[in-house]
C-alpha cells in the first residue's frame, strides 16, 4: 500500500517509496506492515494527520486505521491530539530519530527481553536438582539468564543516556 491522494503517485515519489520501504522493513522486524506504514507517513510528513487523511493516503479501512493508531499510541510511537475546530483526533510521530529508536528499543525490551528473563528464572525455580544432566542444564540456563540480565541492564543505561550522548558514544566507538 502506497500513499495516495494529495498529489502523491501510488507508485512513486520519495514519500511513497519511504512508506513502502518502512512497511517492508517493519514486516522483517515483526511489526505489521500497515503499522509501519502509518508511522512512516506521519514521521516523514512531520505534521499531524487525522484518521480520514491516513485512510485516504494509505488506502486502508477505518477499522485497520483505528487499531493501528491505537497500538502506535500505546507503544509511544505517536501522540494523539484533539482539534476542537473539527472535533477530530490528529496523530503525530516523534520527530527526533534518537527518541524514536529509544522508544522502539524500550518497547521491544519490555515485550521480549524482560519476559525472557522471567521465563528463565521460572525454569530455574521449577527444575528439581539432583541429576547430573539437570545440573549441567541448570548451569547453562543460569549463564543465559545472567547474560539476559546484563544485556537488559546495559540497554537501560544506554537508553537513559539520551540522544546527544548516544550520538557522541556512537562516534567514539571503533568501527567503519
């Protein structure tokens, strides 16, 4: 689905191409294509749109738009404001790239890393000791849990630094 209306060609233009690219990448990251496309459109336009405008530009149903917008708001990827003049809700994406990716990282951490640590802890608590194989497996799971906890703590510290500090750190790290 590419943006349509407002002078955008369905098959071309920078906006259409970016929305299509972001939708494809979102699918690779496990994010529904429409969700990634809505976010891409709001981010690249840099101004709020209402549900009707999003539906028209992306050629999506009202139900799809409503569910997608609600999820993006819940994830902290976009904000909702109300315009009393036309009594519609408008949606805007965070424009600071560092804040945007920190929000994504926090959300993924909350949905993926933290539950993994909890599940590994439960496995260790529920497993009975005694058997040599079980003890070796417990040691391996303990190593994995320690790694996940260390990674989680490192992610917390990294995200707490904020955009300017992360940019500076990225410039200081060796690499290409």
